[in-house]
C-alpha cells in the first residue's frame, strides 16, 4: 500500500576510525578508497615512477609497492621524491614480505603505510608431529613477535603513519594453523594478536585485511573479524580483497562476489581487486563495484533493458552510441529502453530516458516526463541537446 513506510535502501557503513595514509583517509565515514599495486621491480626507479603515476592518474588513490630488500627500501625513497618533483604526492604503501625489521624500519621513513603479513613473523621451529601448541609455547612466541615488531610500531606511531595488518589465508603461521586450523578463526586470531601488540604501544593507525582466494572463506573471515572487533570495542577500518582471483570475466566476478557482498553489508573501507592482468585493469572494476552499490558515483549510470521481441531499435548499437556521447559526464543516470510498454517507472527514475516509441521514432524523457519525440536518426544528438538545455552538459576533455 502507498502508505507503507518506504524501505531504507541505503547501505549503512560500519563505523570505523579514520586512518590517514598520506593525503587520503581510510575509514571514518570517508568514501571507500580504491587501491592497487604496481608490478615493476622497485629498483627500476623510472619504471616504478611511471607505473605509479599511470595508476594514480586513472583513479588509484593509494599505490602499493613491494620491498623485498634494503636496496628496494632505499629505492622507494627516490621514487617518492621523484614523484613529488615530477608529478605530485601519491600515498604509497610498502609491502614488507618478511620479518626483516631493518628493511621495514628504513621503508617506514619513506612511505605512508607499511603492510605486514603476520603469517611471516615465524619464530617457532616446525612441529613435525603437528601437535597443538601449549599456552606457554604460544605466549612465548607471541612475546618474541611483540619484541620484534615494537621498533616498527613505534616508528610508524611517532611519524603519524599507518600499518596494514594483512593476514592471508594461505600463509598463516604454524602455531595459528595448529591451534585454530586453516580457518577464519585462525586468520582473525592472527590479526587480533598483532592489533593487541600495536595497541599496547598506543598505536591505532591500523587497517586490517583477511584475504583468501576462496570467496566463502574470505567472507567468513571478514564477518568474524567484525564480530570480534565489535565485542572488543575495536573500530579499525577494513581493506577488502580476494587474493589470486585470476583474470578475465571470472576474475572480475569472483572479486565482485567477495568485495561486493561485504560492502553491501556495510563492511569495508578500502578495496583492491587483484587480477592477473595489468594493474590498470583493476581500477575500473573497483569503481564499478562501488558505483553499482551506490557507494561512489564516478561515472554515468546507464540503465538499459535487455531487449526483447518488442524492441523498436538496435538496442546494443544505440546504447553504445549513447555511451560514447555521454560517458564523460559524471553524476547522471541515463536510461536506454527498447519500448515504453512497462512505463517510465522501468527506467529506475533515471535523469534522462531514450525510449523506443514507434518504429523509426524515439521519445526523450526527463525523469518521468516525456519531452519530445524525434526521428531515430536524430536521437543521440537530441539527447545531447536536452542535456545541454538543462545545463548539465560539459564538453569532453
Ligand atoms: Fe522488451 Fe520493452 Fe522490456 Fe525492453 S523495455 S525488454 S523492449 S518490453
């Protein structure tokens, strides 16, 4: 009935603390941040600067770089400097893939955030009998980790920088694996252990990730993390991703299934789509996920019917033409419908509608109002004229 209370369709995002990463802030109600990672060797300064710039120019707001050695850490200082001189300041994250603290400490001077993987802070001797760790053994190793991590935490804290505690399902430390199994619980406990170490040193500029290549595992891990954080009164932002998602259509769908599902529940403050393709290919996927969920609007939203026997023009061709002419406009919704049989409501309240009316003619709509009927050949030009008349047009760059 018309009097029923309308259902709230907005996504209510989980409240998180703001974590500054250079000139971008993750969490704290800020728009979900898009990030990616270059795959150049960090020692190739020119190549890395160009790759970071390429990514940043197309909307990658934070760029990650791998740092496998001290030489790479020093190279990153040059990269940062060169970017600032020749382009602009770009928030950079160093991926430190080991517990080599010297490297992490060096790199912490140059970047805005350091990503560590708790699974690589291993002090235990492998237990060949796979018996569980006793509490004493477990805690003793925990203390060693805290000792090792302390200088990095203190450096990041004192310099106002951030850390991502990036747990991966595929690389849990043995004692977590033997105690909690190869499970979301193991992933969450691993993250919590590192969070507690940071908190004991009064460092809270933390972002947490719990990636897995299997979507159900990743979903369960993030959801459990949120539950545990809520119980513990923690409000750290989450970095979402599906690791090793692969490439092509399935890689994109798999990433969307994982990332989109959590975002739809209000979980997630920054995302990375990991494709086995050039990193530039990841950025449009990120923005499309965010736009589809109404979390960020960075392009025109096209509403188009799938076409059927009633379609009065070549819908695919027309949609392509309309897109070509208008895809540089942001913030607009444009509907392209093969016929009006189901009424303007089918256009999902788009700002403009391009609708088949009778053979050879289309109708242009502003919202639900039919504005004019024009020959099909003039349809796109007339649509542009209408948008211009409404003062909502900008020329393409
Ligand atoms: Fe078919 Fe018309 Fe629906 Fe398009 S809008 S699918 S042409 S009935």
